[in-house]
C-alpha cells in the first residue's frame, strides 16, 4: 500500500524538485515508513513507503541501478520470487526486494516483463539508455495507477490528487462518467478507463504503457482465454487441484513483517480464507492466535455472529467485533471523499472504515478477505438454461429439485423464473413486463437523470449496450462467468484500496490470484454447480477445514436493512440539504423532482431499497461536486 508518483516532461523541460516533492507529500498518508525522490533532467520519481513484507524492511525506492541504467518506483508484492530467482539468477533472500525482481525482469524481458510476474503491482521504470518510461499494473487491478498525458508531459500517481499538483493537469468534470455512475453502470468500453475527471485515466488491469518523447503505446499483456478448458478424470482431481491452488493463493499473501488480520463476515469466502490460513500456520508450527475482524449488529436484522462464531470456535482465532447498529452511513464523509477522490457508491463505507480503524489499533498492516469469491468461483448462473438447451432434462429436474430444497424455494416458481421465462423471445417478453409494470431493459433508471443530460449523454444507448438484461437473453453459464470475471471487479478493488490506505493497511485478495482464477474459469460448469449447490468446488475443497455450517450454508446475508434504517435515522439533515434546496452542483445531472418523490416515499416508509440507494448516489455526487 505504498504510493508512487512521477513526472516525465516529453518536451525536455527539467523537473522542478519542489514539484515532485509536492506530489509525493500529497500521498504521505500511504507511506509512514519513508519518503524519497529521484530526479534527473526531465524525469522524476517519488515514493512513499509502507513496509509490509520482510523484504520491504530493506527496500529503498526509487532505486537507480547505474550499471543497467534503470530506475524504478513501485508499489508491489511479487508472489513468484522463487521461480524468478532461477530465471533471473537472483538470490531469493530477505535483503532482495520485490521491486528489484521487477527491475531485473524488465532488464531481461523488456516490455514483456509483466507477463512473467505474479502478484499485485503498479510500477514505473525509467530506461535511461532508450529514453523511455514503462508503466504497468497487475493482472486484476489490485494496485491503482492513474495518469494524465499530452504532447508535453506524462504524469502518474497512485492517487489522482497527486496529479493535480502539476501545472497544466486539468481539473474538469467528466460528465460521461457521472452519467454512468448515476445509471449504476460499473463497466464501460473504453481504450482507457474513465475517471470522474476529464482526460485523467486509470490504467486498466493487465495493461502496460510505454512512453517516449513522441509516442505513447498501450499494451494489454494478459487476458483470460475465453476458450480455455480443463478436463480431469474425476471430481476428486478437480477438488484436490482447487485446494492446492487456493492454499497457494492464501499462503503467498501471508508474507508479512507485521501481524496479519482477516476480515471475517461469516460467509463462505472469508471463512474459507481464514480457515485455510490456520491450516498453513499449523503446518509451520505457528500456534499463536490470529486476529479476525467482523462487523455485527444487535438491532438490525443482518447479524452474522452465528456463522462467525462457528469459525472462531475452531480455535486459534482472536475475534474482534465492531458493533455497527449506530454507525452513521455518512460518518466523516468529507474525509472519506478526500481519500476516495471520486463519488463511488459503497454505502457501507462507514462500517468498513470502523473495521479498518480497529485493525490499525491492533498494529495490523496486512488484511486478507474473501472479496472476489462470488465472481471467481462462480455461482453457476445460467447452468439451468445450459441443461435445458442441451436437453439434459433428467439432470435439469434433479438439479432444480436439489437447489430448491437447499434454498427452501418453490420448485415450480424456480422452474418458471430460471428456465422457462428466460427462454421466451424478447418481443413476447417485453409486453409481459410492460403489463406488470416491470422494467425490461433497466430504462427506468434513466429517470434519475436530468432529461436533457440523459439525451446529451445518450443514456439509453449505454443501457442498451451494457444492460444486465441484454436483447439476446440466452448465453451459456461459461459466458456469464467470463463476463463477471472480466468486467465487474476493478472499481471494487480500487474502492477497497482507497479505504484501507487511510489506515496504512494493505488489503490482499486470495480469490484474485491469477492461477486460481484461470483454473476456476476453465473447469466445467458442472463442477462449479452440483447437487443443487452453487460454488460446489469451493465447498468440497473445504471439507474438514471449514465448519459444516459455513461449508454448506445456502443463504447469504443481505445488508440492505442497515442503510434502509440508518440513512434516514442519522442523515436526515444531510439528505434535506442535498435534495431540497436548489442544488446547482447536480441539478443539471439529476431529475430533482423525481428524487424528491423518492425521498418522500422513504420518509413515509414506502420506498424500496434500490430507490433509497438513489438518494445515496445523489447525496454523494452533490458533496463531491462541491
């Protein structure tokens, strides 16, 4: 969770030391263990150090290797050090930093070097001999990297606020991004990922940039192979391989010079991570307790203590709880937005920040959690439709019956909703939706937008292209899995990164291990969904590791009661401030009268959770726009 900054004046100007110092200082909250600069003529790097791994205790960044003519600044954890040590002829010892492995990988493989790296990273390398700058971001986008580029300069940083220190970097609102935010579209097609600021971009995951004085070249160095398949001889082989990969994904993220914490929600994913970590510690002979951190509720019906306690009762865990009934959703919201920089839509941010605060009090710098498990392991969505189209009717009925029993659902309603109705052609289905006053294509969401703004932004086009109810209804479970893995994770990872950085905590995500992700995608759907159980392979692989109650848990807690109650209970004055007065910050973007009607329904108890969420979106946008 260190921070990097840099300036490259392509027109040959010399960098003012005070300027790169100012950029670096702006991100000092990310690096309490050291601050350093390197500059030479028209190029400059900055670094704020947060020591996390044993190797980072010996690391000095930016690092200039005079022999090779390479300079690096990096925020990185490299997980395949042992393999790279052989390839690069480097000793894998504690006084050899991860950034040095990256530098030597670039020296050997050049612009192809990210293809050989495993882990979470964002880095920049200045190649003196070729007078070029090379930047790259990890495969999943765990580490952020923002930049601004024009003919005269290239400026980058871990956070956007550092870029604004540089004269000439614009601070203009990106209205397209505002439209996507209000429409709750979290993925969009663009050569570079939009931010809320015009011409400031986030380098997409698995992408690199090569910049010299005249050209900028972008390269996608890795993507999930949509056609990949792994076929094994038995369920046992799949389960054993998954367990092996999952164990490795957890183990390589335990490398730390400080106590490691675990975010434990009680769900299948976070419970699996902490229980696998316990197995690893036990095998190493480490019998000390590990710290779990959980938010709980006494009054609001979304408490998970039953499942959390089942994990704690396995022993070796020191539980830490944050009682969250009275946490205000907009607690310290101005400070939150300073760290977040953009009006992202996590309505649970206050709860999460209180959890990080508790971790910081325990001197935790590394936290592992279950984020990404839903996407990576897969719920097997559309598997029922696969079986229907393939005319495997006996298996279809068996799986439907088992699933309805596990979930305590009506079999016939399940059949209609998941099999029959999705196969009805769109031209027939649309009138049915209309008759029952149900939105077919999410077009009702346009109503939150100011009409002129929606027309100017062509909001209906975005919804048509990116709607979760596309015109062609049927696609396979594997296609659905591909879409979920590749399109809906990066914003969540960036939000987690911004939130945890405020407390000098590095959040690591075992489920976003490249090796595990590629395996989960490539195996047959029937091993992801079996006997009426979604995410079957994870459940089976956790046999005798996870408590049975967590392993075969069929439901998942819905936390919407928290914001349905607390947003009005604790934030009414703020909502009044954002919604009722004439608000020039947002009235050109939002249909204020429509939002007022939603607010009135919320006050009289008739609003649904999705429309209440609109109030959050509008309030955060209004505050950010100031």
